C-alpha cells in the first residue's frame, strides 16, 4: 500500500506502528477501508455498516469531508487534517498532497461547470480552492490561498490570487515520491 510508504517516509520513527502514531494516516486508512466496503454486495454492506459509520463520525471529528465514493488513487498524503473538502465526483491522482483547508469543489455555472481532475504528485497548498471542470497537470504546485478556475499545465507552480504561473519547476521534493527520472516523468 503506497499510502503507508508515504507516511512512513515522512515520519522517520519506525518503532511505533504507523496506525498508532499518525492521526492523518489513520484517517486515510479508514477512508480506504470504508470506501472498499461501500462497493460490496448489499448483504455484506449491511455487515460492514459500522466501519462506514465510524468513518463518518471521524470525518466530522477531524473536520475533513472526503466522501467514500471519491476516486482517489494511492499515495494520498494529508499531513494536517481539518477544513479539507473534496467533492465526491472529483478525481485525485497518485501521490496528491492535500494541505489543510483545501477545497476541491464543483462549479454549477460559469465557464467551467463540473469538478476538477487532479493529476499525479500534485501539491495543493493551505487554503487553496480548485473549482470547475479543470485539469491540474501532473507535478503541479498550487500555492496557499490560490483560487484555481482554469486548467493548470504539468509542472506549473502557481501562487497568488488570481493565480499566476511563476515557474515550471514542479512538485519535485514536495509531493510524495515526485522524482524526476533521467529526463522522463512517470
């Protein structure tokens, strides 16, 4: 499970089990467990109902809204829980780094009605908002408090409000396992 690798690399202590020492890993682990049970046949879903209820209660306690049917790839990293809101139709790629107070939401009108699709190894800074039918390219960095309503190219670094691209250095060294491989990106 790549989620475990992400948290283990960030929290260099190895003597205490990861499930005990990291509140955000516990949340992601329970999210994966609850979302896997929601796809079971009806009879088994009834038996696993307590798992989904525990996840719902924990979501309220830590103030993080990540619906069980959201499409989230492996390696999700949320170092600080709280204020995170993700639309249930949003798509998150591998190794996405969600900071606190991030909103990935739906736009009902305007130029881009719909939900965002976040690429692989994307860093979303504290307080950033991504809304509408937009695509955020692989290895992109969205700075703190940026409101993104347009597509973001791969490796772009955006800051400010309205966001402006300041470089194409990407999220290497920031997002989990975002590493450059001899001129080629994974």
